[in-house]
C-alpha cells in the first residue's frame, strides 16, 4: 500500500513539474563533429555542450584514451584503498604544473570537488561566505560544511565587507568562495576586489574556475591568472569536463592543503577513482591547451562576434557577460521551453534554462560556444532566434 501511495504522490508531483514547464526530457545525443550532433536522431548544430575548445574529439586526446583503455577499464577502488595508477599520478602532476601550484588532487567530478573541499575545509568554528549566484555544488558544499554559512552578492561587496567587519571575530577561520565565471550568466566575479576584502579581514579565498580553465588567462589557467590574483587564492577548484573535454574535478593548491584534502575530503576517498583512460585523455588535453593557445583565441573571437550580433538584432543578454556562456533572456519559462523545442526542430540545439537553475522570471536560452563554431553557424542561430521572437 505504501509503495502505491508513494507512486501516486510522485506522479502528482511530476505532473506539477510538467505544468510549470520544469520537466527535463532525456535526450540521446550522438556527436557528428565538435559542433554538430544527432539529437534523438535529428541532426543539429549544437550550442549545448561545454566543450569550449573542442578537445573532447581531438585525435591525440582520443588516442591517449584508447591506449590506456586497452590496458584497464576501471580504477577498481578509491585511490586511498587501491592506490593511484600511473595515469592518475601523471594527471595530478600535469595539473599542478599547468596551474603553477605545489600539488593537485583529483575528484570524480567538479561537483564532488566543490562539495568535498568545502566540507573538509570549513570546520565547526569557522564560517564561509558564499556568492548568491554560485553553482549548486558550491552551495551544497557550504551547506554540508560544519561551519556557519552566509550569502553575499558580488555586486554588493560593501555589504560583504560590513558583514565581515561585524562577524569575523566570532569565528576561528573565515572563507569566501566564488565561481570565477558564473555558469548561467557568463559574468566574471570581481576577484581583485574580493582579494582586497579577504586580505583586509584575514579571510581565505576559494575560487572555482570550472568555466574558466583553458578559456581565460595568457596560459589558460583561468580568471585568477587573467586578473593577476593567483597568489591571493588559497584553493583553486577546476573541472576536467568543460574546456578540457573529459571528466572529473580537481583542486590545485599547496602541498599541505592537498594532503589535507587527500585524507579528509569524503567525496574523494569514498569514491572510486576516475577511469585511467579518462586521466590519460585529460592529461593529453591539458598538453594541447598549452601547446595550441590559438584555440582559446578563436573561442574569444567567436564569443565577441556572438555578442556583437545579439546587440545588432536587439536580443537581450546579461550585462557584463563575457566568454563562451551567452545567455539570451526570455523571462517566461513556457516561452523559453517552446523556443528551445522550436529551435531543435529547425536544426539548432539550444537548451532552455529555467528554475531552479536560475531565479524565477529569468528563464533564458543559453548558447555555449566552442572554438570550432564558425561565424556562419553563430550568425545563423542568432538570426533564427531573432526571427522567431
């Protein structure tokens, strides 16, 4: 009887989600190229993936994956139990060299990296200040941490400073955690200003570079490098699933911080390690980022072109948005979903983003751009959206 009640309740709640245009369909996607996919069998130009540099299909990355996969499929256990493979060790060393840090620690995903790091670093006598627009993994990590969580807004840093002035003495350690690029808006966090606030009140700064690694900075280290604040940041979190084109998350930091996370971050030591082939592919992908900086240059050119076109046709985006995340504001959830479905029928895969991913009333289409998108593809989708609207 109880299972029937639960099933009826879930069916009712699913209908409510559907009535609110919050049901997400399961789609089957097959890549044709870095920018074209078969979506449920229908060929489309894709603006949905976070493969910003097109490296998920790079020949050398795929070769590295195949060679490692021919020897071992899975990692078989947590790295703390079964040890790291040579591919895991190589990747951690390459990440540390890439990021210019003493050490690095791998996690099974970027989500796990944020949750595990924050829960391990923020103790019961500590506090953490979390930006309102941070990714869900950061928010969840702050909630799971033993310390006190406060929320601030990156466009109201005077209020953050005032809160720290009032509360800092109440806690042993204090942390500020932020995305470097906010994933739904494409806006860069004010890291220079946050660094000054952190220094003023003896606060440790944690920055998630998920959408910035490989995209921003002279050598692709991210926004911290671009804004010259790397030395002011205690921990840089990153993901291997976006511009790197593979899977997993990481922390780049001092040896002592990485040793602490290796022994205390539950999402790391209670998870089976990444497949060795994924590590081999990610290591090669990082090598390609460093040796072929023109990929990031091409990406930045196509991002500027897309925003120029949006301005010309009068489509509304987020003020201050930069880089490959290009939101087109719609507002109404139902209209955003309808537009996305229409675009899919017309040969463009452009996701509709709506609550709870974004705040109510700010539903949008989100273009995720890739260095391999052509100006013609970008112009075509923007003109098509403009025509429909």
